């Protein structure tokens, strides 16, 4: 039985499985894992690689499961590159890879490293059709996964948690939840027609936008406050200002364009945060 719906052979099958790697949504969890390692101030390549592969496997699981549910169960999508058997095989492979990495982290680090890692797969696997039908869990699932990725990336290096990574995890949870609300608003008409309760469907597009930007503003204010308190490096304020500038433009844009702007702004936000943390020791020496 074929694993790919379009074409036959190894090449078609490989392309079908590779199609489930979506860089826009795949890179942030991986970057968050590495950012956590940077915050730890030391870098053990082995455990960092294990955690990174685990995060990749978790997000891949989410993409395959979401596509399977939307095409084969909900009849929402017009097409899907994998057959049902291909979806099941993809889920089995990604879950196995995740389990191996989580077990290795349990052995090489400790139980807490595995405990911070396992929930990311649970969020990924149960996103559809369970978590994505509730306004709260549909909004916070992906941001929570990224927050856990950051904490896990830190923990596998430091074997402890600290105020700085927990603060950054909270910031990303709020900031990305705000972006997710805007992103969901792009499908408002369709989601409403199938009674899918995103925040936009639950409270209306205008109120959803207010909720979204309130979450983002709160996240940026936390960055500024923690920088002023000396918990975050002073340079993190630059990240907050950069994101705020883009958010001000996105606020006046339609949901689809606003989502594109805010997602790219989040990349800039993370990049500036990494630079602020990375170069803080040099700034102190100067």
C-alpha cells in the first residue's frame, strides 16, 4: 500500500513525508531549545542535540496529526500528501524518535529533564482534535510548547531552573499566544461555520484583537520590568522595542498581513534576546 497520495516510488514518498516539515512553525521551538542552552551559560552538545531532536519530533507529530485530522476526519483540507497509512507511519516514527530522546535525557540528565520534555509531545499529539476546539487550549498549545522547549533546553544544560529562563518562558507564552489569536482570526468565517471555537469566534474579531494585543503588551512590559530589576540583561529592552514597533504597524493591518508581520517580528525579538544574553558578559567587562 502506498504511503504517498501523489506519485509512487521512494522520491514521492520522501517528498510526502518532508512536506510535513513546516519551517515557519518548526524553527521557533528549535530556536527556543537552543536559547535555553544559551541562557544556561554552558553547552553540552550531546544533551542539547537530544533535546533538539525531541522538539523536532514533537512538532513533526503535531503537523502530521493535524493534517490527518483536518483531511481524513474533518474534511477541512482539500488535499494531503500522505495516505492514512503514511500518516500513521509518520506518527509512529516521530513518536518513537521522541521517546528515545526523552528516555536518553532521563538516563543522561535526570527525571526532571524528561518531565519537562514529555508534555511537548502530549500537546503536539492532542492538539487536534482535542485541544484545538477550546479557545484557551487552541490559543496556548503552540506557545506553551515553545515555553517548555526553552525551559527544557535550559534544564538539560544546568540541571536546574532559574528565574531568568522561567521569566523568558512566561514572556514567550504571552507574546506568542497573542500572535496565535491574530492568526486564528484569519480563519474566522470558516471556523465560525464549522463551530470551531477560537478566541475570534468566541468573542468576535474586534475583541479578539484587543485580547491579542493586550497579551503582547503585557509580555513586552514584563521584559522591560525584569530588565529594570536587573533580572534580564539591559539589552532585552531593545528586543521589546523592536517588536513593539512592528506590532504598532500590524495593529492597523488585516489579520493575514498582521500575522505575517508579527511572526517575523517574533524572530527578530528572539534574535535580539539571544544577542543580549550572549554578549552580556562582554558588556560587563567593558
